[in-house]
C-alpha cells in the first residue's frame, strides 16, 4: 500500500505540473487566452490522484499494521481477503441483467414496455436477494 501511496503522490504532482505548464504554454501561444478544457482536465486528474492517495493514507493509518504487500516475507495468500459468498449456480443475475436491458431499451424506444421491464426488474431483484430463503439452499 505504501508503494501505491507514493505512486499516486508522484502522479498528482505530475498532473498539477502538467496543468500549470499547459496553461502557461497556451497563454504564451495565444495572447494570454486560457484554454480551460485541457487545464481543468489535467488539474482534476491531479485532484483525483490526490484524493485516492489521501484515502489510502487514511486506510493504512487505520489498519495499525503493515499491509502484506509491504512486507518482503509475506505470502500471496496473506493479502487474499474473504470476498463474501457467491452462488456460481444462480440464474438470478442473468435474469436481472435481462430485465435491466429490457427496461433501458424501452426507455429509448417502445415506452409501453417500461412497466413490464420495471415489474420484471422487481421480481428478479427480489428473487436474487431471497434465493437462500427457499428451496435446496435455504438457511
């Protein structure tokens, strides 16, 4: 995590410097006129790098320990977090994606399908959330 913080700090400094050089260069070439699109794009990229780096600093500080990626003797499995419980056999996500596709297509075209898509979306969402409350996999 320490390496990521350093890289993001270097990137933020680079983008802020690039924004300043870009602005000054454009002002020199076009009689003092500022080109806002490039200037704001580079400055906002630097701000985003700063935000992400600051978040990583706060996260590292709150962990009160070294992250396994910062230790030379750490194994790969030491940084492998538990991602939660996923159902590889579940059909609900595919059906949910289909109902979302129908809803979005109906927003752009045949608007009479909006209630059908919204109803299917609600049914598929409830089915996916409650799939472990009934049937073979109930808890």
